C-alpha cells in the first residue's frame, strides 16, 4: 500500500527529526540570549569599555558585535519563517496526493477488470505491477494512466466511470504535481535561509570568541566584571 511516509521525495521530513530540531532551535536561541547578555553588559559599563578599548574593543567595536547579533537573529527568524512555509506546502501536497490517489486507485481497480493483461491499453496505462513507492514514479504512472484512459471513456462508462470523472481525476493529478513543485521550491528557500543564518552565526561566534578571550585577559584579576558580562568564571 502506498503511504505518504514512503516517499523518496519526503512529504513529512519536517517531522522525522522533530525533537532533534527543537533542541537545535532552543540551542540557537540560548546562544543568542547568552551573547546578548555579554554585549549588553559591556555597552552598559563605561568601566568595561575603558579597560577593553586598548584591546580593540571600544564602544564602536562592541556595537559592531551587537549588529552581528542582530543580523544572526534576523536570519534565524527568516529561517523559522521559511520552515513554517515548507510545513504548509508539505501539508498541501499530502492532502492533494491523498485525494487524488484515492480516486486513482478506484479507477485502476476497474481498469484492470476492463482490459486484458498485456494488451496495448494495459501496457499504455501501466496497469501491471505495483504502484511506485516514490512521488516521481507515482506521478509518471498516474499521468500515463489518464493520458490513455480519457480517450477510452466509453469503455470506462461500462463501470459507471464518466468522462467527466476521468477529467476531474487528471486535473487532481496536475494539482499534485503543482503542489510538489511548490514544496520543492519551499524546501530550497528554507535551505538558503539556513545557509545564510549559519554564515551569520559563524561570524558572530568568531567575534564573540575573540571578545570573551580579550575580556578574560583584561579582567583576570576582576572576576566580578566577567560575571557582569555573563561570562562563566571557574570557581
């Protein structure tokens, strides 16, 4: 039996690692909040800026780091937005497939009764064998079926299947194909958003790593200032 979770083209891949993705999302927001605390603490303290300035971290440079944080946060929001859009397109594809496949399987059952095995019509409509277990193969089978079934509408009428119903089914198959294109486009946009987010994240992490290293050096004898920045001080 063909089920959505058997697609090679994943219809529900957003849900396969749902828990893992939630953990990653929480980790990113935790990282953002931790880094905001460091930067906000530095900008709020004239003493920290005074001590850090000779090391290259004056107010202008710390504001630069703050801008990196803002860019990364913005890209994370964009990535979340594109993921939600992909989820919607996946649901749309799943619904379109379920509806179209239900009608197709009914037509397939009657076609196998109407046409002799290995006849021209049997082969043209690809009536033999199992149904494909991936979306591309399934679309190829159903498109071939209705391409050759519709001209034989009079024969299908013997089983109560009208030409109008065959045409409706063909339109539903086209809707599945369109939904698949939209889902793939949405998946691509989400990947682009992820790559941009990851790039901004790397830049933020590089800056933050250097800043924290400089702060540890500057306040080696003043642990309270490190704590004010939210930097963990070994006990």
